[in-house]
C-alpha cells in the first residue's frame, strides 16, 4: 500500500512539475505586461514591482485591438465551419464506404502537413494577388480551412470509425438513406468527437501566424498580426509586446478553459465501451 501511495505521489509531483514548466512562460509574459519598459529588461529580473496599466493603454492607443480580435474570431470560427462542411461528408464516405485507396488518400492528405508553408508561399501569394484576395478576410479564411482540413479529416475519421456500423445498418433497414444516416444517426452519435475536433481547429486557426503575416495587412489582419506590429525598427518593447500578447491569447485561453470538459470528452470518445 505504501509503495502504491509513494508511486502516486511521485507521478502527481511530476505532473505538477511539467504543468508549471509549461505554464511559466505564460505567467512571465502576463507579469511583464504590468511592468515598465525599464523593469521588463532589468537584470536580474524583478519579481516584485509596482504594477501599471500603461502598456495596455498604449497598445490600445496604437492599434484597434477589437478590430483585430473580430478578425480572429471571424477567421477561426469561419474556417472551422468551412473545414467541417467539407470534412464531414468526405470522412463519412471514407469511414463507411472505404475503397482500396482510402488509406492512401488519408496518408496523402496528411502528407501535405509535412511540407513547410514557405515552400508554397510564392504561388499562393501570386494566386491571391491575381484574385485580389490579399488583405481580404475571406481569402485568409479559405487558407485556414484548407491547412486544417487534413487534421480535421483524420480526427473525424477516427471518431466515425468508433460508431458501431450496426446502428447505421439498422437505420437502413428502417428506410434511412445516406443523408438520414449522416444527419440523424452519425452526427448525434459522434457529436463529442466533432466538438473536440472543432475546438482544436479553432485553436490552430487562432494561433496561425505565418499566413496572416504574409497575406494580410491592417484590414484583415488577426491578432497574430496585431502582436507582430509591435516589433519595429526601433527595437522590441518587451512590456508593450507582452501586453499585446496577453490581450491576444486571453480570449482563446478563456474559451479553452470553458470548453475543456467537452474537449477531454471528445478526445476520449470511444476509449471505453
């Protein structure tokens, strides 16, 4: 009993240690956002200081935070909806009507994530320029949806495969067609998996920086562009940069915290029969 208790305490301490290690950069960023610029770069770093809100005021005066936040919301949720609209029927077909090439198709889709984005930047930039989609939210929304599509398909495929085929077969015996199977049987049963996939796609879109910095400017730029705007030729203003970063990640942190139960439930969907 003592040995089992000791092992439990060791794993608990280890888990807390890893959690604190991962959380520390966020903690330090938030702490730095309440310092002056001199205190932010002081050596050794100051842990105790007089907090100030001047950085948040300066950030809002320099750029319209709410405009960038709205762009991030529009792009994250919009691209996730587009990706789901494409992925759900495609995954339904591959999961329940597989062919000899289904696994090859899935592997090919995933292989597109192996290529560095900079490898296709020039052709995509030229296409966007010719179609007048540069600095247009709808253009960036399409890019976000497509770069997340392989992950969405793979996750939905694993969730759909966990749904018993007998349920769909029973529906067919009752006269259900493919549309009825998809909307009235499969989607309700796989809802936890779809929810967790959507949450992951939203987070990935919210944090995407490469394409937003290269395909947008002030009009369609999301919060990642908002953060990058505080890197100037005059140098890095660490306190203001930390304040801008805190304002950028705060909404997605709150959203993730509020939906963590649904996320865990979806990721463990089908693990216990």
